């Protein structure tokens, strides 16, 4: 009983901070989402409008488009990071000359702020001055212009995200792989299992919790991507890279549509929770159930 | 005798100037006495004029008065974001905010700003002897209310001009080739047809001679509002489409069906022409905002283009940044028939008169001290060096200063044009819903740029979206 009380006392500062900086703002956003509120409208006051904003969102083509491109971005980016990250983690499990230097260089993108990453990639991809379009043209005769080609802009952003975040995936998977006991692998080899069988039946199930945790982190990060995209394409060309974070930013800040912008934020939070729950149910829950 | 007379006159002049400067210094010191220890905070766009305030004027003022001034220079988007949030929430972080000419009406509608005329009238002890609203050019009118009260101290003003390369236009070989191809002399264009002809000629000339040279610039970013602004502020007016095609007097109509011109034949012709220019501009144009257009021109990659005046200075004179120093000329933008006559008659305009002022937020906790600083930067005395460091003119007598006149030569007569032809240009229309309509229509605009929508269909959709947004905001009944 006494230790329980001590626990609450120790937790109290965190809970207070969480309440004021996490829960309270969220409640306020939910409250605003039921209002029409644009300070530059003819009536700048907050007006309660029931669920009008939520009804509007269902028919909002720009929002639905932004959700669509975000889902595509999350799928391609996170999947690529997982695959590339796994192979890199496996490579780092082995000894090779210059491994320490390579591993340090490989993790450098992680320490860069997203806005810097966006700036660097903008410099690298701007037609005429960027190194990537220059060499693509010189070596392969390929004309690359992220200002005019929607698929190119989208692919560039996926590539930029992969470059930025794969090191995180690699590091978490290295940690998972290092912690695996050698016995099951030795046993499988004695029983004549090949590499693919070992991967599917031993390695993957054993590192699944780490994979799921990594995917959760990357999924949530990718869903709120704004800075890099803002810097690189501004959401263009057209709406090709107007991800949901960029869409919310444009709705809330330049357009000052606080009410509707809050509604979009609430819906996006809900979609993120649902996506994470689905991921948990499909990837981790069956394992937990089997164990039970 | 003559020498003695000259010496005596000079001594008298120096002593008058020195005495008056001393008297002025005395005013600032005395007026600042109640505000010792105060720190003023301002937020502005990171532009050459603003950097001059931060690096030169703020330290000078601090040395003179003891009032510290911290000027935060940031990106255009961030500047508005920070200022609006501060004024909306009433936190009072900022004592001075940059007001771009096009946002002033939104700020006034929300009572965000202090009436500086009234503040000085109510506090005569604050009024600097060297500050006078009458010193400002007519650009200050954009920051006044109906009663002529000033809500922002003008700090930068420039027009978006037609820049051209004098070295290329004056090259005998190029002139001969142009004449042979077109049958006319190579001179700056006055019509869209001429402009397009020159643009096509130079783009082809660059290709034929393996040069990184194109015939025109284009501020045509496919995901940034800079392209929207280029079209509505610089291109559409030259075809006779004014105020974004919205008729405020006619229930804020945007579509032709309701009395607007956003999707008029002239608007469609303007867009088609502009896109055709974009297609022969340097390849970076679809990723270019106003900054990159200046960079493109300064790098010598375009023979002509519409460039914001704030960039004209460094393009024409800064050898460290520009490759075309001494080779820049200025002209009025090319126009459709009847547009110049309409502008002369005050019924239209030929381009964008850009600029901004420093305003005093109603939420500021140091209004009086901030008003002192605003007067300091509005004095005639500080203007010439500022105009040389960054090509902007806000006070009438700045044009006559020898330093500014020398700079005018370097800029190919830019200041003369600003002074003599500035009245033909106009700032943004007096809409309190500036950013809202822009953002509501921008996604469609970008679709036109990348070809997802045709010009006609796209402008029809934009007009419909503008009207829907105006209805939603409660302006259109």
C-alpha cells in the first residue's frame, strides 16, 4: 500500500505535465473541432456548428487525396526502410574492414533536423543546379524535374525519407539481432534448415516485437511528415505530395481555418490509432495468443 | 574674400547641422528615459531591408537611447505565423511586426494594430522632431485607414519590374540575328507578343550556342504560393484583370457569370501566355519562388524577366552574388492594349507595388518605447544609406540624395522608374480574406500548372472555389 502511494508520488510530476501539455490541448482541439472558427471571416468568433465539420470532411476531395498520398507514402517508405534496414543490420552483424567508420557515417542522417534534410535534398534535386538531375542527365540522359513530374516528386520524397530514417531501423534491428540466443540457430542448422527457413521460422518470429515497435514508431512519424516535404516540394507538384500533415498546416496556418483544421487533426489522430491497432492485431496479437 | 565667404558659410552649415543633430540626439535620450532597461522585440521577413534594421538601425537606436531592440528575421511563412499567433492569442511577445502590404487589411479587420497617428497625438512628448508622416511616399497610403491615420511605418517599397540584360540586348551579333529573324530591332518589349518573341529568340540562342541562357524567368513553383502571386499580381493585370478578378463592389463576385473576371477570356489568355513563357524558361522555374527567380537572373541564366525590386539591387550591383553586375536595365512590364490607358486613368494598374511596414501590435506591452523606434526608422536621415544597402524607398526626399542617385545609375534607372512611374503599379487589393481565398484556390492553380487541368476548366474551377470560400467566410451573401 505504501509502495503504491510512493509510486503515485513519483509519477505525479509526469502526469501533471502530461495533463497540461498533452491531454488538455487535445481536449481543446476536440472542442474547437465542433466549431466554425476563422479569425479572418466576416464573423471572426467561434461558432458551435455541431458535427458540420465532420460531415464536410467526408466530401472534402483535397483531404481525401491527402490521406491517399499519405497512406501510399507510409507504405512505400516504411516498407523500404524495414527491408533496407534489415539487410544493413545483418551486414553490421558481420565483421568487415572499416565497419566502425561505415556505421558512424550510416547513422549521421539521424542527427539531422528534418528541415535540414529537406533543404539538402532540395539543393540536390533542383533542376539545373542539383547534383542528382545533373548526373542523371549526363550519364543516362534522364531528365529529372520534381517541379513538373508528380511521380518523380513522390519517389524523391520516399527516397529522402528512406535515407533519413533507415539508420533508426538498422539500429533497432541490430539491437534485436544481437540479443537473439545462438542455440535455436545452431539446432536448426544441425537439422538441415536452409537460410530462408531459418529467417521465416526463427529469426523473424524472434525479432517480431522489435520489428513491430520500429514500424509503430516509423508509422507515426511518417504520418506526421511535414518539414522535409514543405521544404522540398511544398506539397506539389499539384497535390502530389500534399501529405495530410502539410494539408493540416495549410488549412490551419495560412488559411487560419482553426475549426475545420482541428477536425482534420482529430480524424487523423483517430486514423493513426486505428492503423496502429490493426498492425498490432495482425502482427503481434496472434503470437501472444499462441503463447497463452 | 570668396574663400573666406565659402569657409564661413561651410562653418555655419556644419554648425547648424551639428547643433540640430545634437538637439535630435538630445530628444531621443530624453524621450527614452522612462524606458531604460526595456527590450523591444520585432519579427520580420529575412530580407535585405529587414537585415539592415537588425544589423544597423537597431544597434544605432540602442546606443542612442539605451532601449534594446531584438529583431527576429525569419522566413516569410514563419513571420506571418508567429505574428498572427502572438496577436491572436494576445501574448504580447512582439512589439513590432512586419506587415506586408497585402495583409494589412486582414490585420485592420481584426484590430491587431495600434493607430500610430493617434498614439503620437495622445503622447506629444513621444513625437520626434525629425519624424513626419508627410515625409513618406504615397506607398504609405496603403497603411492608412479612411481617416488617413497610419497603422504601419513604411520600411520597404519596390515595384516588380521588367529586368533585361543590357549586354545581350546591346550585342551587335545578337541584334543582327534578332533583326534577321524577326524584322525588328532588339529593344525591351512593350507588348506580350514582343516579349514572347524575344523570349523564344534567346532560349533558341542559348540552345544553338550551348549556353546556359533562356529567354525569360518564370516564378512558377508548382507547390508554393509564389506562382499564384506571379500570375495574379504581375501577369493578369497586364492583360486587364485586376484585383484577382474579384469584384468587391459586386458581392465579391469571382466568376464571369456573377460579374467577376477570374475566369474571363482575358484571364485565360493571360494564363495561357504565362504558361507558354514558363515552358521556355530555365528548367528550375517550376521549383522557383521569388528568391530563385532573382538567383536565376543574377546567375545570368535569363535574358529578361519580371523580378521583384528588392532583388534588383544585388542583381545589378553586388559582384559577390551576381554575374550580371553593370549589365541590367529596367523597363515597364509588357502590356495588352488599353491597360496603360486604364492605369493612367486610375482605373487599373500595370504591375505589383510591393512592400511592407513595421506595425505596432495592440497586444504590445511596450507601445511607447516601440513607437520611438518606429519613428527612428521612419526619419529621413536614416533613409539614404538604407536605400543603398537594400533598394527600397519609402521617403520622398530619399530620391534626391547623391548616394541614392549614384545607385540609381547602377540599377539602370530603377529609382527613377519607382519615382516617376510608381503610380502605375498597385499593391494587393484591400481584402481582409487575402490568405484564405489564396489558399482555397491555390490547389486548383497548381493543377493547371502541371497540366492536370486545362486553363479554361481550371480557372472556372478557381472562380467557383473563390466564391464558395467567400460565401463560407461570410463576405459573399
